C-alpha cells in the first residue's frame, strides 16, 4: 500500500467470531509512526518526513482467546512529497557609500533538495550569488539614492 507523508492513514480490519467470543487484536512489525488499538485492530497515524520509506511484513492478527488468525502480511510505503524550503534573515535597509555590504539569507529544506536563488530589483552596484543567495558589493558616490526592494 502506498500513500504520502503528512497524510493520515487508517486501516480497520473486519473480524467476527461465530461463537460470539470477544476478540483481541495484535500486530507484528508496527510502523514507528503508527498507533494500534488492540480492541478494534485499527492501525492509524500520520507519518512525517522522517518516516518516508517502507515498513515491511506488517501482520495484524485476531484471537478469541483460543484460536488466533492473521491477515496476510503487508507492506506500507510512505512516499515523499516535496516541501517548500524556508528562508529567513533581515538585510540591512541602509548601505553607506564606499562601505562593503553583504547579506546571505538563512535557508533550509527538509527534503535536502539543492536550492537556487533569484533576486528582483538588484542594485546595480551589487553582485548576487544564485547558489548561496549572497548579495554583496560596495556602492560608490554614483549609487547614492533610494532603491525599491
């Protein structure tokens, strides 16, 4: 069975006992992200990014106290979905003439993807690194004024 991380998963097996005995469920190889209810047999949970991958050979069994029966073993595959990266930092809004300026934002990506950066309204006196997001440069007298950010 395949499903995506950050989405709730739930499975409840159907079981009955012809004698009317009360039933108790058990599980083998329960995924670490899931919970299991021994009264209903419900396997449920919401896997996170850390849970992406396969949980193998899960077996849910039911017993009436005398006889135990199990479902066939099954695997659960948690597929990744791409999460947006985060970016933070506060660049200085003033720069002094003939003084070096440098700002690099703090970024992270929970999926570990390679990131690239872009900029809008880059000052003519500055250079921009699309690999790191660094904006740097030294404005001179000809750059004095206000710029849109």
